[in-house]
C-alpha cells in the first residue's frame, strides 16, 4: 500500500503496528480484520483487555528512543483503545483517530484544543443539544465569538462563514429533524477563509457517509451510538489529519479518557457495524415509507425528504440514509402520549444506534433546555417523536409503529 493511502498509515507512532490490509477489502472485512496484530497479543484472535493504569518503564527508554511513544500511562495511551481507533480511522479514511470517554468528551476536547480567546466559531442551530449548550453557553465566557446559523441560512455556507472564522461545526443529518447539508459546499466555504470544518457524523456512520472525502477537516462521532451499537458503552472519537488530531488534548489534561473495558466493548461492537447498519438502513426506509401516508402523521422527517434540494444532496453524499426517522404527529403532545403507550417492541428511551429500536421525545430529552418558541423555530414541534430503528425484522417494526400510530388518531 502506498504512503498516500490513508488506510496504510497508523494513527500515531507505535512499536507494534497493525497487520496491513489490501486496499481492495470492503467495510465488512475491514471492521473484522482492520486492527489485527495477533503476534503482539500472544496469538489471541480477540485482543485482550489491558486493565492496567501504568506500564513498566525500563531505564533504556528515553525520549530519543524509538519507544518514546510506547505505553506509559493509560490516560495517554492504551493498547486496548488502539484497536477500535484504528478501525474507525480506516472507515473514515483519516490519518489519525483518538478515542474519548464520550461523544461530548470528543467534541469539547476538539473545540477547546483548536480555539482560543478571540477566535470565531460558526455552528449550525440544529446540532445535538449538548453541543449547542457547550458552544453557546460555555465558549462565550472565554472570549470565543459564536455565530449560530439557521437551517435556511446554512444552505448557502459561503454567506455565513465570514473572514476570520477559525472553526465551523456542522451535523448532517441533523438531530432531530434529519436535515441534510451539503458538506462539500461547507468545506469549500471554510477553506476559502482558512477555517477548520468539524462534522458530527454520528447519525450517518462511516458506512453511509465520509465527510473527510467530501473536504471536511475533522470528523467526530458519539461512539456510544452506532459504532458501539449495543447500548452498553459510552465513548467518542475524532478522526482527521495527524497535524490536527495531534493538537487535540495533546497532553490529555482534559482527562476524557476511554477506559479499557469500554474500549474492548467498542472494538467488539465495531465488528458487526456493517451488518447492523445495512439492516438499520432498511428498517429506517421501511418505517419512513409506512408512516408517510398515515393519517396521524403531519410530516415524516427522513434524510433527503426535506426538499428536492436535500434529496439531491443526500443522493450525492450518502450511500445509505440510516436508521433514524422522526415523526411530527398531527395531534401534538397528546397524540405523542397515545403513540408511545401503544408501542410493544420499541423501547421509550433516549440515545440511538443500538440493536434495539428506541423512541424519544426531543422536547423532553436532547432539546428540553430550549424554550418552546425556539424549539418550534427549529422544527421541533410538540408532536415530534424521534425513532432510532434497530435490527428487528422490518415487518415487525412497521406493524408495531403503524398500529401505535392508529392509537394517535
């Protein structure tokens, strides 16, 4: 493999590199074999959990030796974390990847590492609620100028990313209305002014969309969601060029470190990512199509369905539309209660991306901090329910959801 192939490069110097894969292997093969180094793991097919805080550091190790980057302390580097980081790096096509203890840990570490007082940040209004809180409430306290961009204004990023912008944060599809934004156009707009573009790719997953290939500088995921995939871990990851990733929490002072057991679970979950996402893509499409003509539904929010323009963008930059579907019910909050009470297979819970289907109400969970007026302005009406479709049989999910919608009439 050539040096120009991002899948051939390790995420950082290491003593024990991963076995390289041929460039022609597909994602299903890559998630299973992308982080193999059995010789290092005493021949174990499954990488072990290195449940240790510190590592033996013999006197011959020095800052000038080839082992200066070797393991010293789990907060800075762990053999258990390297495997899943390597797989995600390959899937996103980046040079380097770094894991964190949560998606918000990855976002805050990235933003705080790249910005300083006096810098300018541009962010979509329709970001994850925790990200919105962080950039609008915390960053201004430290002298960072923040400009929120509405969905409509975001259609023309070159008009909302002014000279002097340091960082722009975009999410596509957005949470929870699943709007699709032209990431290539955002990349051109940010590069024009010398800004860094950070894309939250959690909803799409690397199987459905690769922002780096579209021109983004950095990609972030809440690995708690699709990457882990089993609702049993909390993790985050950032992927991009080494020159940027090496700046992110460089000395690990922020301390959002992924523990070894969670890293082990993430590595195990990644092995079935391609299989899970394929079924979740199908389930998302089937449920969206079934709900579109139901009398209880005012609008189905699904990637590419917002407008003809969004449909063209989704067709161009996404390989699959994902397992997320949001429904605006005609009966408002009362209809939501009737709908939720009828669900038998779908859990009523926050989060997303697991093997089990979930239903949540954004006005009560991820966006509860916003006023009702602000939520309505962002398309989050009282009748909005967000569905995360799992890997159940498509016919079973369609029946459960449509019969529950019948109760909401």
